[in-house]
C-alpha cells in the first residue's frame, strides 16, 4: 500500500506542479498578448508618423527646389547687371566717328596732339629745393690714391671741380613706450 500512496502522492504533486506551471504559462501568455497589443498600437502610431514626416520632407524638398530656382534667377540677374554696368560699352564714340561733330567739313581737321611734352611749349620749371637745410661735405682721397697707377707721378687737378648737389631723405626711427 505504501507504494500506491507514494505513487498517488507523487502523481498529486506532479499534478499540482503542472497546474501551477500551466497557470504561470497562462499568465505569461496573457502578459505577452497585452504587450503585443501595445506594440501593435505603437507600430500603427509610428506608421502614421512616417507618413507625416514623408509629406514634410516632400514639402521641404519642393521649397528647396523653388528657393534654388529663385537663387539661380537672382544670380543671373546680378551677372547681367554687372555685365551691363562694368562690361564693354557699345555706345562709346570712336575717334573716327564724326557724326555729332559740328566742325566745318571744308576745313581740314586738326591733327590730334600726342601725349607728353608738346612741341613749341616751354619745359616745366624745376623744383626749388633752396628751403632745405644744406650740409657741405668735402670728399678727399687718401694719399696713396692721389698718384697715377701707371707711372707713380702725383695727380694734378685740371681745374674742373664742379660742385654737385644731392638731395637725401633722412628717416628717424623711434619707439614709443606707453607708461600707465
């Protein structure tokens, strides 16, 4: 009898353990179903969001295309206006065009003056530097340079010593130190 009791208890225990296992599995299935329903709801919402963002992207691309076309048009206008303003001018009067000249056709035309000093005109006056301070400088050769290199005779002046002027600009460099 003890074997049958042991068997019945083990069967009862097995049955209880299986029922608790089934109950746990049923609870887990219930949780998974509710989680699955939540996930399906999220998928629906995300699909709606995808459609919204796709339409927003399409609008942005369309706006970008229109803005780019407007920018290209503006650049073309600027290029054309620059060409009109700074380009070669076609209405410039040539030197041979005399259509608006009121001179007498029977008189010979005057020759055009060349650039620079004109013949028959006095040369411009030289600048006057007499207001500048003078510093006289006498340049003397050393004794060994006052003899001829060929014969060794002393050199004699020919009496042609013309004084010459030279204008020099002195630059003074200095540092300024700010004391505070």
